[in-house]
């Protein structure tokens, strides 16, 4: 499997455990391997929003939307306006 997918899954596992800072590091690894990985931007964005880093989170959600992840726009409406 693609390493970026594995890092994204790892990040999701850390997020599920409430370890959002560690999750973000995993998402960053996924993005560094595949800069077009919309799901990793989306997940990093939500983690940043949970950590009250709204500006960073909303930028990531926007990037995920630009890369074609439609549900990112729903999250932008919910968290970024």
C-alpha cells in the first residue's frame, strides 16, 4: 500500500484516541509523501480546528476542497464561517 495512506490511517487512529498533536504529525507525513492527498489535508484540518487552530484548520479544509474532496466544503461552512 501507498505509504501516504498508511500515515493517514495512523493519524486517524491517534485522533480517535484524542492525541491530535501526534495525529497532525502523521497527516503531515502523508502530505509530504503525496502533496495531493485531499483526505490528509481534511483530517489535519479537523484536528487543527479541534486544537483551536482555526485558521490553520480552515486552510487545510480549503486545500482538501480544492483537491476534490467535496465534504470539505460542508466542514468549511460548519467551522470556518
